[in-house]
């Protein structure tokens, strides 16, 4: 609540939206016999009418202003205490005061309207050119209660306005996210595909060993850039949108599909030893592409952060009603104090010297597992190494799945980062 003209105009509008205010002003005039009552927004420099009950023809309308220094409301604002006058011309304190003379009034009441957090909004006031018995304790109490009620209603109105603005901001942010995803998914991929095609031509058709090697390097970097784009897209969906989407269907041979992922990683690092045990003898309802993505990220993570001479163990089994994907590696353990943060975006294992990628891999894995209705956990110790265990329900209701978003298809070749 500020004092700029725009903020004051907004406050005037907020009072106008409170349906009870006109009735309250009418009641004050009826009970006191006064001909004018108002809710005013009062600052140290301005007096602005927000709502008016006027049978005197005073001439003010909502939004109209008075010189605040000609009013008694400025004194109420300074002391935060009511001013009540029955008969100004005979009142020892106000008989020579400039305000009653300036506005030709005899009776006057003004009480502060103060918000719950202590902010000063303005005044509930009433006046009349005739003397009125308004100093009665019951009448003053009524003014104060009405002022408190107006403050409460104003708080609710401002809160609704803030919620409405937040909703509009959320909608705008949602549209911006969709545009962001579209740009990454389309505008960045098109030139990347062109570069990939050129690298493929260099690798396959060039007879110059130097050009062939350059083509292979470009091809590898294109794959890495594509994986980074995929991860940023998944982050945008999982963190900023409605979660990573999955399409569930019955997959007959999950073991072979995950075996292809392991083989691809093994081929990319032939000096490392990956021991796999993939025993799934019955169909699994899952999003196979996303399941392969989890396996790829977890195994690549183990290769990157595990001991360079140690083994990586990959076990996939059907345990009761769950599909269990377990990946373990030897090497320096993750510090205990960091375990709570490993599934947060942009997290990195500080013990590793590798700085590849964005640090989104484990976060994306956790979001994919969550989208399947499963769990992803981690354990790490010097004695037993580091182990990530993903558990997927073998059956999941189709109603629990999220609709896939544009560009959601993933490749087993996506590496962890």
C-alpha cells in the first residue's frame, strides 16, 4: 500500500468493490443525523475520497481530493486517535480551528482506518453544518467498529486482487514456459541436426583421415549438445511445469531393452567393466524410453563418479509387484551431509573432478521414477560403494499417467550430467 497516485487510485477502486461500505455510511448518517459521511484514503500529503454518502451537496465524488492540511483527518493520522466534535463553535478546542470554519461545519467525527499489519489506510469520517450529539460512547464505538470492519474487508479485497494478479502472472509464466520449450525443442534442434548430418558425411565419405577424425569429434559433440537440450527440456517440464510426462504401455522384454543401454555405454568406454544382470521374465507396464533414460543416466553417473578401475554393477529384477533397477559403483562415497540434496537440480558430486553436463541427471531420473509412481533412493559408503535403486510398480493405473509433451521422446544414448 503506497502513496503514489496509481496506488491511491487502486485503493479507491478496492473500497468501491466492498459492497457493504455504502450501507455502513448510510447507517452512520441515519443514526447520527449527519448529512455527509465518507471513507477517505489519507496520506501525509493527500486526502482522497473513496466512498461518499452525501445529502448536503458537499460536491465530492469518489476519487475527489481535498487539501489534506485543511482537514482534521491529518491530525487523526498523526495521533491515530478519533476526533469527535458535537458543536464546533462552542467547543473550547475547535471554536477557532481553521477546519470547521473553512468547511462551515458544527458536528464532526473522524476515526482512523488501520490495517491489520499497522499500516494507516485513512479515515472514516462524518460531518454536518448543524450540531449533533455524536460524542456519545456508543456512537464513537460504532464508528470505530465500522472502521475496523472496513479495514478487514479491505484486507480481503486486496488479498483477492493479489491472488488474481498472481493467477494472471502464473498464466503468463506458463505461456512463457511453453514458448521456451518450443524454442529449445525446435529452433535449437534444427541447426543441430544439420551439423549432425554434416559430421556424418565427413565420417562416411571423406578419405582424409584428418577430416574423418574431425567429423567424429563433431558427431560426439552434437550428441552431447542434444543430450543437454533434452535435459533442459525435461527440467523445464519437471521443475517449472506439470512434471515429466510418461506414456505407459506393456513391454514384453524390458531386460533386452535395458541391455541395449548398458551395451551402448560399455562400447563408449571399453576400458571399464560393467557387470549386468537383467532378469525380467514378465511384461512390465512402463514408458520404455523413459525407463531406458533412467538406466542410461544412472549407469553413466556410476561410470563418471565411480572408481576408474572399479566395476559397475547393473541389476534389473522383478521383485514381487515391483521392477527394481539397481546400479552400484565403487569409489569415493558421497559425503553424508550431501545425500539429502543429490536429487536436486544442478547438484554435482563435489568429490569428482568431472564437470560435464548441467547437473540435472539425477533430478530427471527422480522425476521420471515419480511419474511412474515409483521411488528412487541412494546409499553411499566407503565399504559398500554408491548404490542407486529405482523401484517401479509393475502395474499402474492409466489415470495416474501424465500426458506426454511435445518433444518428450528420449533416446537410450542420453548421458547423465
